[in-house]
């Protein structure tokens, strides 16, 4: 401290002001600047998360619209047996090796000895969407010909 007392008043003032400026610069660069940069980074992350959330909510609403169950089952005046036979004709499956047996008013057993797998699935989807018919049981067996299957299924009408 002896060297400080030997300084003139003007030099001491310059030393105080310089030290204060160096201390302020250090505080700014070591404390304030990193905090503001981190705050800006976190604000950007929050904005990104909010955008992601909005996109996910939109996708969830769209999925909910796609998977909303139908409230009204289509009414039909024909029997499930005739409806099944008619839908097979409409799907182009009338010439497949098939057997259709009624099992009561609201249940039909269908057997295919050889049918295209994709054609079968498209027919079942159309039957479910168009007439409210559901598959109670489905058994598939691979056929020797690629893309073909043996199928046994029981269809039930929504009225049961």
C-alpha cells in the first residue's frame, strides 16, 4: 500500500476509474453476457417447442378425425347372406373358389380356397365401411401361389 500513497491524486483517480472499468468489463463478460445469451437460447428453444406442440396438436386432431367411429350404422333391407354375395360380385371376387353359409340372421361363414390377399382385405374394408359388417373371426393360410391365401371367416352384421 506504500506505492499507492506515493501516487499523486490524479494518478490515484485514474487507477480507481480504470479498476472500476476493468471490474465492470469483467462482470459484464463473465456474468451478464452469458446470462443474456442463455436466456436468448432458452427463448428460442421455447419457441421451437411451442411450434412442435402446435404441429403435434394439429396432427392429433387430424388423427382423431380419421379414427372417429361412425355413429350411424348403415341400414339395410337385405339379408347378410345376399349382401355378402352382392359385395363379392362388386369386388370382382365372384369367380373365386368360395363357399358361403348362413349361420343365423346376422352371421355368415365364408370360405375361400384361393383368393388374392389384397383383394380379400379390400373387400372386407368395403364391406365394413359400406354396410357396417364386421369380421368376427378370420383364419388365413398361405397358398402355394404368391399373393394368394386360403381364408375362413365369419361375418356378423352390426344389427346383432
